[in-house]
């Protein structure tokens, strides 16, 4: 079943509540990354991505919270290619659970 998430709804799946799955979005597609939960919970390397659309950060290979936004305007060709590779990786590894509303 596919759901449409608002940014606020997605933020509730940021790994802080152990009773909820961990979600993140890439290019508006929401993935359940709970199988890798230990990498996404607060204090861990990828926690900055959890509960957000991390498109810009993934494109730029950035772990900065301010880059965890869906805005991909102004990316270089190389950054766009990097983002597309991340999206393909997530599609192979994780379950798609919905879309992020605009």
C-alpha cells in the first residue's frame, strides 16, 4: 500500500521512536530503511537523513542537516548522477512505502 506523506508526517519516522519504522525520501519516494535502523537512529552516521527527503544531501555526499532537503535545483551533472545512483541503490535494498507530497 502506498501512502502520501507530508514533510511533517515523514518527520515522525526519524528513528527516535523505537516502536515506529524509520523512513527517508529520495526524489519524493519514501523508503522504509528500518532493516538498517542502527545506521539511521539518532547519534549514528545516517541519522541526518531519517524522517526527511535527503535528495540534495545524497547528491552532494553531504551529512549536513541543512542539505537534507528535496530541492535539487542547481546540482551539477555529476551530483545528479550521484543522486540517481543512490536512488537506484535504495530501490534495490529497501521497500518503497509511499511518496512525499509537494
